C-alpha cells in the first residue's frame, strides 16, 4: 500500500497541514494603466536639441514633474509611466495562537511599471533621457520637500 508513497509528497503534506486551519487566498488580475509611449518617438529624442515643447507635443502631459538642479540654475525632470500586466497573488494566514497568526503575502506586479524620464536644463532643452523599468530609471529623481506653513 505504501510502495508508491513518495517522501516529497509526505513533506509537502506536512508543510501544508498547518494551513488547513488557516486561510489561503489566490488572486489573478490584469492591470492596464496609461498607454506605452511610441518607441519610434523615443528614437527621435536628441539630447542637446529636443525642446520641452516638442516633448510635450509628442508625449502629452507627464505623470510627474520635478525640479532638477543643474549648473547655471534649475531644470526639470518629467516622468511618464505605463503598465499592461497580469498579476498573480497568493496570501496565506495560519493561526499560531488564539490571538496571533503568521501571514504571507506575495504579488508579482510591484515593480514592473515601465516608464520614460526626461531631464531638462535651465533653457528647457533635453539634457538626458532614460527609458525602462520606472523603479530603475527614476530611482534618483527626488521629490522636492514642501514647506510646512505655520498657523498664526
């Protein structure tokens, strides 16, 4: 009777046994946010020649605009992002005491947003541009701190 029983199945069963008293949730979804920018238009970007007005006419309004310090003044950073992905999620909660449980949550969507980041100098001419995963190409773009107004 146990001749066909495999140790790997027993180990899997032993690991999953505590989960029988817990909660298992699996989710699948699709996220579509904004349209990808046309790749042929990206090839036309020329550092030192393309103006801010040309970029806005080509790509439309950016998702974010930040001030960017440059030698000779302040420039700007414009950020566009888009996402068209499927997402798989898994969530497990296993009670370990009457009032405590162990939770595990896994999602595949987190850092897959693609994007374009354009850096402009003080004359509003494109100085540099990057395209790729937004978490990587915009990693050094920092939001300017806002001043907190005091109540009188």
